[in-house]
C-alpha cells in the first residue's frame, strides 16, 4: 500500500505532470502508465506521488508493492490489491467466481473443488468493473517485474477485456526487464523513462534528506558517478558526510560499501587481466581500445568486459555502462598498482591536462618538474573555463612542491583558492587562503593573499571584513600595482555593497582605476573602471554615463576575468539601474558566459540581477525561476549573500502576486541572512517587498514604518540614483494614505529632482503619479488628473507593466471621483486587465472594487486574459490548485482568484465543466 504520509518529490516536475495527465484522462476509458528506470532512480517515489494525486482526485486505488521473494507465491499481488475491498465486493460476485476468488486468496478451503484460474480472473474483472461504476479505479503495482505469474495472468486477462470502463493501470518496471504475463503491454500503456536527476534536483535531494549542502565541485562528482540515480547519490552523500563532506584533490569519490556490493559481483567474475584493463579505462578521461590495450594486457583483456556489458564501445571510445562501475573498478586496484598504472598512462596520453594528472598520481613525493607541469595544465584548464579542474591541478602542484620552496607553495595555494572560488567551492577557497595567510611573509605575496581574502569575503557576506582586508592589502609594502588596483576596487566594492561611506568608496574606486590604467592589464582595468562607474551612478553623478561607456568600450573581458567583474556585467548592472530594457538581454548573456567559463561563483549574482530585470519587465514567472536557480546555486557554492539576494527578489515577486505568507517568509529570511552590514541590495529589495505587501493589504502605516529607516540610511550614505531605491514611491503613497502630506511632499521633492536631473523615466513616471496622489489628497482634482496623465505619458517611453497598471488604477479612481464614469470605466478596465495578466491578485481586487463602485462590469471582455488562459488550461488538465500554483510560480490564492473569474466569464461551475468547455 502507498504510505500515509505525503511523498516529497524532488526535481521530477515533468514526470509528475505526465502522471497527472494520465490520471486526469481515466474517466475517458482504460489507460495505462509504466514508469521505467534502473533501480534507485526514483520510480517508486513517483509511483507513490501518483497514488496520492489519484486519491486527491477521489479515485479508488488498489495498490501492491511485490518483492523478488514474493514472485514465487501464487496470487500474492492479487491478495494485496483486493485486501481492502473484498468485504464490499464478494457478495456481489456470482457464486462460482466468489468461490474461486476466496480459494485463490486463501479465504476458504478448496472443499474438493480446485479453483479455475479463468474463474479467478473473471472474478477480478467483475470486481474492477463493479468498483469503477462508482468511481474511477486505479490499479497500482510497484516493481511489476516481481509480479507473481498467477497474479500477472489474472491482471492481464482483465486488462485485455476492459473497453470503456474508467480503469487505470499505474506500474513501475526496472529497465531491461520485460512486462510480466500476457496482455499487459498493449497500445493503451504509455511508457515513460525516468530520467537521471539534474544537478539542481540532486542538490535539493541531499539537502532535504540528509541536511547536506556540498560544494559545487563535490556535487558534480556525485552527480557524475551516481549517474543521476537518487539512491546512489544518497549513499554517496552519506559516505561523504561521514568523512566531513570533503574530497582531496585528485581523490576518487569513495564507493560506499552498500553500493560496492551491488557492482562487485559483476567485476570479480571477470579475469584478472580484464579487471586491470577496467582500472586503466576508469583512470582515463577518454579511454579507447588502443589506449587501454597499450596500458595493460592487450585487446584480449577488454573483450570479457564488453561481453559482460561492463564496457561498451561508443564512437570509437570505451564507456562504462554505468559510472558507478568505473569508480568501483578503480577502487579495486591497490595503491601501488594505481601508481604504476598512472606512470604508464602519463607516457601514453597526449592531452596536457591529463598527462599532468597522471604524472601527479604516479609521484610518490615532492617533484618540482611535475609541479611545474601541473601549473601549465592548470593554465590550460582555466583557458577553457574548467575552474574546478584548474583548482585540482593547482592543489596537486602544491602537494608536489618541495616544502622549502615557500613562495611556490603560497603562490599555488592562492591560485587554487581563486580557482576553487570560481568553481563554487567558497569554503574550500577560504580555508586555503587562511592557511596561506598564517605563514606567508610580509611583502607582495602577502598583499595578494590579503586581496584574495578580501574578494572572498566581499562575495561571502562579510563586507566589513572585506573592507578591512582591502585596506591591509593596499598598505602592504611591496604590493604590485595590479594587486593594489584589485584591493582598491574590492574595497570600493565592499563599501558599495554595504551602501556605506559612498564618497570614500568612490575615492577608492578612482584610485583603483588610476592604478589599473598603469598596469596595462585589461582584466584589472575593466574591474576597476567598472566599479568606479557604478559608484558614480549610485551617488547620482551624471558623469557615470561617460565612465560606463568607457567600460563598455573595453570590450569582452579576458578569459581569466570573473564574469561579475567583467565590463559586460558592470554595464548590465548600470542599465538595470537606469531603466534600459537591454539589461535583461545582457544579463542572460553573462549567465551563459559564466556557465561556459566554469565560473560558477558568478552565477548566483548574475541570476539574482536577471531575476530583478525580469520582475521589472513584468516577466514574473521568469523572475521567480531565475531567483530559484540563483538560490540553489548560491547554497551549493556557499555564497550566503547571494542566497539572501535571490530570496529578496523572490519575495518581491511573491509580494506583487499577493502571496502574503510566502513573501514574508522569503523577505524575513533574506534580511536575517544579510544582517545589518551585509549586502545592501538584499535589504533594499526585502524591505521593498515587505513595504509593497503592506501597501497591497491596505496597511499604509506598516509600509511607511518599514521603508523609512532604510531610505534614511541610504540617502545619508550618499545614494542619489532613484533606480537603486525603487521603494520610495511606495513610501510616498503610504504617507499620502495616512494623511501625512508634508512628509510625502518632502520625499517627492527628492524623487522628482533626481528623476529630472538624471532623466530616469521610471522615476519621472513614479514622481508624477505620487504628485497626482498628493494633489488628490488635497482636493485638487484637475491637478491630480493632469499629473496622472503626465505619468502615463512617461510610461509610454518605457515598459514596466506593474507600474503602469498602478498609475492607471490611480487615474481611474480620480476619474471616478470626478464623475467621469465612462473614462473611469475604461481606465480601470485596462488596469484590471494588466493586473490580471501579471497575476497581481490583490491589486486586481482593488481595480475590481473601483469598477464595482461605479456600477461597471468587473471585466469589459468575456475573453480570458493570458494569465487566466494559463490557469484554465492547467486546471482543465486535471491539476490541483496547488499544482497550478507551483507550475506558474504564483500563490494558491492567486489561482483561486483567477479560477473564480474564469468560471464567471465562461459560465461554468466545476472543473469538469471547464475541461469540457475548453475541449469543445
């Protein structure tokens, strides 16, 4: 039977959607669904989720989970399936069928008359038809390959004879095993391969089941070796957790005893030369028959592995049929055998990186020549965007560096730390740099270590510490101009992130740019000049535009530049602050660039900024998805500020959608993660979300109370760019609603002056709307209408749908109060349509209430809005409100709101009527 507690399904959205679609189709007649995959891939979890969904749809479920041992017992599965319904169905069976079924299920002694299997099968068919007359029926069997022969025959007999009955068959089957019995594999059964878990889903699985958050490189290792198999991944996770969740450079992922048992029998049965050949194949990144043969016993040793399906040939290369077999084959060889193997392979391979790896693994002590070869290989890895590989090669180089050569040891530690950070292993990078700082002497190398630590803390959440380390790096004697330029830019960045002492931050950014200009290093120049331009923009200096154009003209960043330090990212951030829609396009390109380069440490910040750009553009589903991905990767890469940033954007989306509880939870968690002196953009966006939510809920006093302290802090620090404090219009609206008009006017004067000085379209539109609200509150009707019309004129010059809808709502309200009913009805109808399309349920309710107050229809159209169409389509597929909300990244409340309007517009009363209406 299925478990009583809800099943948590992670990373299986497509499979769940397919199961839901199958279940919703059952009323139309017999349907079957087979989930196919290897052991441990998650078939059973999906099967259990399918049973839960069926029960939510009020289907009757007959379930069984046979085991291999039970497959030799007659009618074992049939007994499990019927155990809960026999009492209510036996009396309705004809006596021969009832007798046969009772004997088969050991409920009655044979009494001299052996049951006829056909009578048992007919009885089961009668039971299924009887049950399905009352409600659709689902027969669910997990691991159908263990179905006993008698039960298989009975179920197959019944299945072949079903015609129009609403009966479904949901089964799981292990890959490479046939469906048991006859008749259970016809065209009515849909077959779905359960795909390997994605990297993100694997991260969520380990976190949810084990409370384990691994570095991005370690997570990738598990994903590769487990082949995306959930069971295998959990076992690897437990094994790593027992040893502190760390892997040394070049160290193979340990195969847990539980998994070693699964594969050992396949390996020990092979001849010793074949096992040696398998170890060679496992040690090579691109094994071929020729390479493996040259490393061991010749081609003859490979053949048994091919015959046993341990290896296969694909495109001229050898491939293990499962990555787990490769790990086990390598571990079977002892340390001495492995060292000899790597020594042979170092001579045979041609790739520079792979040759250096083999040399390192063959060494039995410090070797300067091998360490130098590893340095060259690390440079090669960086040039192709393989940061994790570069970090591992640097770490191996350090291990093989003679201890007396302290400069080389420290240089390789710093290089490894920087590569680890780029690869997403923030904790590992920090540990290396702290170790280096404890032993490095004063001078240029110490300045470089201090600067690297400053950069790490800058993105790890402790901006105050980053600033302190940056100052120390600048003051360190013997620091190169490049190191000092980096330190100055990072120090400026720390103050920018904190939004503290922005005048000093600009001075450091200017110093960094001056030092960078003397280095002729394009990476340093781009990072330093970009930081200066962003600070000029933040404090509201018009010259920021020319500085940022100079940054843009630097062109693409060198390969070793982190994406978040590149001219492209700085330019995209500037455009995001200044209302240019090209920001989203550039940020998508930055995301692609960071993935290609292997710069996973940059991904969360890039995605966080992209999420904000999508939010402002009204693409709220895309914004929520980007924020969710940013959050997961920030967890994996150990970047707490980026966790907070992504949560703050998601809070903003949820607040706009009206998902009160979720928005509060995200915003409060973001604020807790950010802390008082953390990443200010997180505080800004979380405060913005909470203030907007309170305003949406018509609690202006709370909105003003939340926003005022953050606004005061930012303006006192020197912020002069309205595009970085987008919550000020919300504070003004709240103050107007409270009747605190003088305070509102003070805020408006600042907003209007900044908007006009800098020519910021969104600020000009917001200032005009706020001016209209203020005029309306003072009873100046004509002035209010003029201000709202002026705001709409500004909206025509840029695209922020939510802001436009809010202006339309304000204008429509003013028109209504001025007795301009026809104009008000048209304006409010447009506002309502925009709010509905966005999914802004609370704001749509406000617009609907305004319309109702003038006797107008709540909607001027019978057609569904795009948002309503999306909800209607998913509901018609049979999805629950919760599932629709998850698919569209909206709240349950928003779905209910849309569904009420859909029913009214289409004249239907139920989900079934809606499905018929849409299909017709």
